[in-house]
């Protein structure tokens, strides 16, 4: 299948409103992927597998001499913004397309060749970056709540979300660089180089905030681990102290128990039984040994 030749048709001066583009079909917006695919096929005579593009987990950029396909993912429940751009027409699949007022600052640019596709791409990218910013603010709010009551599972989930958002923002920044450096005619970034520079700076600023927040979450986890380790060490010290005391008491009580067990044996010849003072002497001896045991264990700080 070959590309259908598209005759150049620029909007006349003074007729560069979005309403005029919509009326002429130069700009077509869709919230239904099959309808988007059918419109592109009718325009080009080519069948594209846009379903595969939508299912990709990363951004997508493919260009030819006649068209540009661009898919950029959001973070606000509207994950995909699929653009098909030609010299004359611009097709956008998005459940939240840019408002008509957003095109007004670029009215003069819209009348230039590829002006519409350039502006539409920029506004879509700007909307995507806004979705990243909104997602980041949501994560920050959840992280601040977690500072009051640390939840390991929530901490892990927030860290993973931030890492994924950071990766997606890095892909977004790479896409901006491709659009600015490759000289893609369907998206002539030189028309609005200042706006693209601001968009790039905003992306870099957001990336810096994301990485700082990731560092803060990691520091929070380290502090939590240190706190848990300190508490565990205190418990171990208390348990060790208790075990020392129990050991000391056991040893002290073992001495009179050993003596008592000696006199509890039943032998015929036990000379101690013949002395009247043997019983109090044994008791006194037990008391002395217990006292010595207490003194010794207190000196070694076991009691």
C-alpha cells in the first residue's frame, strides 16, 4: 500500500482559529481508538496497528516523509495521547484533548506550514507534564501523611511509584530532545523554541524534585531501620540483664540446695547426725555461702 499524496492547503490569513480548523477537518479529535484508526486510514490509505502502540509501556515516536506518529503516556487515568500528524492534518486520540483556548497564544503560528501539528504536539506534551506534576503532588501528600505513622508497605509502594514516575519523566525528557534536535518537520520546535525550552526546564525541575523526594523516602526508611535496631538492642540488653539475674539467683540457690540434698541421702553411717550442733551449723553455713554468692554477683554487676 502506498501513501496518498496530500495537496498543500494552508488556512488563509485571519482564519487560523481552532474552530476553523475543526470545521475544515484539518484538526480531528477522537476519544475512540477505532474511530481514530479509521480516520487515519481514510486520510493515508494505510492501515496502522495503533492498538499495539497504545499497549506499549513506553512512549513511541515513528516518522516518515509524509507523517509522524507520536504516543505519549500520562499519569492521571488518561494514559495515552496518540497523535498522527501530516503536513495538512492533525489527528489526536485523547480522552482529554487540549482546550481551544490553549491554542490562542499560537494563533500566528497556526497559519504556517506544520504550525497546527507543532502547536498540537506542544500542548499535548505540556498536558502530559502537568499530569506528571499532579501525580507527584499526590505522592508528596501521601508521603507527608506517612511521616506521622510509618507504614513499610506504603513506603515501598510510594518509592516504587516515584521510581516509575522518574523513569517516565526521563523518557519524556528524551522525547523532547528528539523533537528539538532531529529537525522533524511535522513538529518544528524552532517555531516555538522558547516554549520548548521552558517545557524542558520544567521537566528538569520536576525530575530534581522527584529525585530529592526519593532520597527523602530512603532516608526515612534508614531512620526507621535505625530506630527499630535501637529498640531491638534495648530489648536485647533488657533480656540479657534479666538472664544474668536469673543465672545469679539460680547459682546462689543451688548452693543450699546442694547441701540439703546431701543430708537428704539415706546412708547408715552419717557422722553429722551424732552432733547436736550439726543442724544449726549447716544452716549457718548455707546462709554464709548464699551471702558470699550475693556479694560476688553484685560485684560483677549480675544482681
